[in-house]
DNA sequence: GTCGAACCTTTCGA
DNA sequence: ATCGAAAGGTTCG
C-alpha cells in the first residue's frame, strides 16, 4: 500500500461539516474509525478525511503494485508505486466534496427566502451535497426504499465486499471499490443478494444492472447536469431555469424512471446526488412530513402523497429556494433525521447524563476510553456530535461483531 | 390519475 | 427484554 501524507486545506465548519455530511443519508459507504477518521474506497484508492475548525485533512491510500500500464520495463518504474504519477487526489477531493460553492452564502439566500429554513438551519450548518458517482447513487437509493440508513449502509458494504475490487486494508478492514454495473448483471446475482439479506431489492438491483449494461456506453453520465460534469471534464451551461426544473433535469428524471426499483423519489435522489441537478427535490416520508408540518401541504387537493402532490411539493420548494432547492431540502431533511434529533432539544443540564447512558448501552467496554477521547475532540471543535458517534459506530459494530465475538 | 396491498429485513422505541 | 411499527418507496392490479 502506498500511503501518502495528510494534506490539508483551509475550511470552516460552516462551509463543510463532514460529521454531518457523511452520515446524513447521502452516501452510505463512509466509515469512521476509532480515531474519528472517515474513510471510503473511491476511484481506485482509499480516501480518508478528518477535520478541525480551520482545516479539512485528506489522505489517499493507493493499492500496492497497481500498474497503470501493463507493467512495461520495470527498469525505472521507481517508487511511483501507485498514484504518485500525477496524484489527482486533490482534484478528486475538491470534486467529490463539491467544495466550489460558497455554502455560507447559499444558507443566507435560503434563509432570506424562507423563515422556516432560517429557523432550522443554524443547527445544521456545513451540510454539503456530495458529487457522488451516478451509478453508486442509483444503487444506493434503490436499496433505500422502505429501509433504514443503518441497513442501507450494511447492504452497500456487502455489495462492495462481494462484487467490488479489493483495494487494500485500513485499520485491519478491507476496502473494496464500488462494483461496476456488469458485476451485478451476472447470472445468480439476484439469488445471492437475497441470501445476503437484500430482500426484494435484490431483483431491482439485478434487473437495473442488466438494463444499464444494455444501454449505450456512458448513458448514465450522459444524463448529468452539464454544469457538474465528471471529474476532468469542462463545465457547460445547464439550461434555462424554470420552477418545474430545467429540461435536462426532467429528461434525466424521466429516463431513470424506466429502471427497476426506481420511482420518482429514487430518481430525484440520483438526479441530485449523482447527476448534479441541484433542483431535484426527493420527496420521501421525512420531506412529506416537513411539507405538511411547515409548508401547508396535507390538506384538500394535496392531502395524500400522490404523483401530483409529489410534483407540487417539488415545485413549491424550487420556487422558494431556487436552483439549488435540493440542497436546501437536504439541510431540512438532515434536521429531521432521528440520528440528529438531539440537536433539536434545548441544551439542558440533563443532557450529559443522557449521553452517558446511551454510550454505555450496546457498546463494547473496550471502546470506552477511546470514545471518551473522541468526545473531547468533538467538544474541542465545538460541535454537538456525541449523539452521532453512537449511530455510526452502531453500523460498523454490526458488521464487525457479526464476524467476531458478539456475545458478551 | 388515484388507491391499497404486498414486499424483505433490520432497526427503532415504547 | 420483547414485539409491533417504521424505515430516505416501488410495483402491481
């Protein structure tokens, strides 16, 4: 493995908070280790992240002996073992984390346009829409139907372990890149996924993989917002704005609907998080609750979440928040997640106690000391994420414990 | 266009 | 602890 030193770039927690962004239901593959470092296999390397109030730190770990070329004369292929020849990790980080937009400015705009956003957003700053791989987003959100984030994460992990190429190990854990469509379009995949606990989504994944494989090359990325091209491509104009969404967005949404297991909500998730269409507003159970509670839906004409109501909710948010409505929506969605619910309660003296109780419950005692350190770090950077660790560790815990001594 | 039921399994919360 | 409900929905009739 060719590990590279940590790099750092200036970044405030208002511009990006990875502890929120990486576990708010956008990507389901990030794992946090005991030292508080987030890692994920991405584009043929293991990308690791952590941050303090002033900086974002990143590091890539490349697989050993991964010759870009069929290993010509090994004569002077020196320590360049991997990736060192033009390390594109800085560009990848910039691209994946979507660091270009000024998030503070966007929050200001959304707050000015919407009192409810202004009220909710201050406790959920730094939520950034990631630019994920479109295929991964498609698979992840097909799995998300009628499901919970912990299980979706577990399923994505299994998918990588069983069908993705192994890149290497970190903290003793294997990291696999995300499988290509062809890997999931093979005979027997459906049955195997079912046995792995995917339930009825096994068939959706297999059939969608087959359909994608049959499409012309580059079909999925062809549905991208030209303003948000894949890494290395030049940005172009995204088309004319309208409250129902730009033409390219509508086209992408419509095409995605033809895939198995893809309805309006999943299609919007892929549009927003995989294809760069900022106006895509996925309306799920959370957003529907929000729309009823805070935006006067749920009565009369729009009393139930029909297709027409679905579109109306999206239009409402698009006309309210504009071109990046899906982004604003994600902030409110995050605020609605149980995993973050503690931020909504007022800071009272009882809180410390509650946290302690939660921590002891269901966690390995061995981790106690480490976790207290972690807590200190979290406090130092002035975030309130003690609550979050519990959830994240729970996800990893099930994976790990299933292989080791679970009974204690 | 709308409605209801069925769908797999895990996690959550009372 | 245990058990029903809910979980970032979609499909089918």
